[in-house]
């Protein structure tokens, strides 16, 4: 007798092939039968009128940083994500320096995770910021030969333990202090293991083309496979630039580089509020910034530096941006969450920069911000349509009382239901392949991303007529609609858009055990 039978669903198998109708039998966490014949099982789901596809793969997220607090990964499961990749944008949980000065290695980290209950399957990158901090603290200098060797050896350990590759966070100090030479050296190590380098580019605006070229140059020098993370053109003067950058991606692929990108379907971005502080000031470390922001002349200098960088248009943010900036998540000022910074400033009779500095200080520099309408929907859609682009949330988790970018909650239903099935951006088959088989193939997740016999039973059952996101800036945790069931490793974990609390996710290591005879 089968564990679970799903009857009568319209099946999208993940490969961009035409959909078909069949019954599915699941046993031992695997899809064991796909047939037109009737099946019987311990549990039977009547799926007439519903669509079935492989569980979604979120190629870029940050849930790893919150896994200890929220192992269920509710925000992932409740949008149909059954596998996600973390450790991106230059930041991972390991390697890291323990409070006693000893090293927390990637191997130890993965070994711990392999015994941890979690809602969705998880695979991880090692952040270049972590390597730098372990080898040379927050210094903005180029690494000395010994420090470079230290970073390479930590990276080699991470790759051997099962990291997918390295992530670069080229706007986040100290990850952003990495030069092209340093990145190429590190990527040579990753290439030895056939891994990936994922780039949060140095610039997604005025110097967007140069930033893309920099990533390609690292790939050329190192032979490493490359992912352009959350690909987007930000700020009005740069709208339309994705036309050129996607052309660059095509040319790089024609030249033999293995290059892909991922993107989320929103025109808003989210980032740490500390990105307002000019890069050079970060080199003395977080503690120093907290101290600087505590008062007196150093606080005044910090505030002025932010104002100056906004005015001079040289910083990460520009003077045109403040009206579009919100505080999403402040630990110490939850009353700010979901509100515009300019409104808070007006209310308190302070400047924009003063509110930024005060909030960052109180939060220990951890405040999350968000900029709305910083992208154009034509760029967003163009990127999503590109055949080498996969779907990602760039999101972490939902914790009580904390507002998040709506993408954390709604990315996959928004893209598939709202934008593709009903919006006509692309056929459902194509959209689903970008969310399932394409990333499974790119990252080598054998047995994932496919509705085939012997593949893992990570499945999503949805109503194509009603599937959509409902999260907004002011109500960022609203449940999605139209997700009937989500199944992870053969177990039902979501019913009617809500997680039931069961955790069946597994840690995936690079070259995780091959699933024998899982047809591709
Ligand atoms: Zn990023
Ligand atoms: Zn990210």
C-alpha cells in the first residue's frame, strides 16, 4: 500500500514540457508511481481541478541566519518552497570566530545542521565576508599572503564539507573590500570543486555594467561557475540597463562561461540601514560604529558623513532616495516598522540622517530598511523572462512583530499565479521550470525539481485560478492564496496556505548522495 496518493491533478513536471493528467503514488519520501490507472494508499488527496508541480527551489535567501529561531521556515513552506539556498550576499553562519577566539568551521556548522529539524531542505554557500573576518578582521586592506592562504584554506574546508560555493557581498563591508584579484584567487579554489560563485554585485545602478563585467572577469580568470544574484537595475536613471546586462550574460555564455542569474518579482529592495553609512567608515568594525553613533562629536561626524554621501551621490543611496525609504525591522523601535523614515523624522523634528543614526545605534547596527519603487517593472519582467534566470526570494524568515519585505512571504505565488498564469508573462510550464528543474539542474540537486518516478516527493498542489500573494509593505506577513498542499520528502507540511508545524526538510550538501535511477 502506498503512503500517499494524489488523484487527478494536472501535472507540470518541471522540465517545461506540456502539462498532463495523472495519479501520483508516494512512498518512503519518493515519487514511486505516475500513472493514469487508479492507485490506493493510506492517505488519498483528491486533486481534481488542482495543479501539481515539483516543490519550489528558492535559489537565494537568508533564512540560514534565522534558522535557530525559526527552524520551521514558515515563510518558505507557506509559499511552496521545499528547498532553499542560504549563505548568500557574502554572509554565512560559518566559518566564524567564536567568542573565545576559536574557529567555528563550516564542517562543524553543517554537521550540526544535519542533526537539526527544519521545515524545508537547505543548501548553503560560504560568504566571502566570513572568510575575510576570520583571516583579517574588518580591515579594508588587501590580504597579506598569509591571510590570503588562510581564506583559501577555510574555503577549501567549506567546499569539502559540502558548501555549494562562495557568495560575494560587494556592498557589505568587509565583504566589499575584496578586489578582483582576491576574488579570482578564492574562486580558483571553488572551481576545483566545480562549485559556484554568487555575486551580490558591487553596483546595481550607475556602475552596473562595470560591476557585471567585474563578476565575469572573476569567472574568466578562475574558471568558476557564476551566478548574478538578485539581478536588477536600481534608480530611475539606470532603468532599462538590464537590456544590456542580459546581453552581457548571453555573450559570456556563448564564450563558454557557465553563468546564470536569479531575481525576485518586486520593484522594491530591502537592505540593512547601515548601508547609508559610507563604506570607508565600516573598516574599524561594528563595535566602533556603535560607539561613534552614541553621541558627541563622533555622532555628529557620522550623521554629516551620511548627509554628505546622500548629497554627493557617491554613496550606496542617493539624495532622491529618502522619500522612498522605510524602516522594516527595528528591534528597539518596533513602532517604526513599516513606516517611512522621512515621516518619522518630521514627527521628531530631526533630519533623515539623524533618524538613521539613532535607530542604527539603538539596534546595534542591525536595522532593516526597504526602498520601494526603486526598480522599473519592465526591467523586473525582462530579467524574469530570460532563460538563464531562476526565481529567488532574497528573503529570510518571519518572526512575530517584525515587518519584512513582502517578497519574504509572497515571491513564488506572486510570480506563478499573479504574473504568469493570470498576467501572461510566460506560460505556466516555463515559469515552473524556473522555480524547479532549472535550479535543480544548475546546482546539481539530484532527485529535486522534477515530477518523475524515484525522485524526492517534494511537491506543490495549487489552484491555478486563485494562486497569488497577499503580502504588502504595511501587511507583510499576510498569507498567500491558492496553495492547497505542500509536501516535503513525502510528508504534507502545508494545508490551505498554512504550515502544520511538521518539519521534514534535510540538509543538502554539494554532491549530496546521488539518487539512483532518478530519470532526468
Ligand atoms: Zn544581496
Ligand atoms: Zn541576498
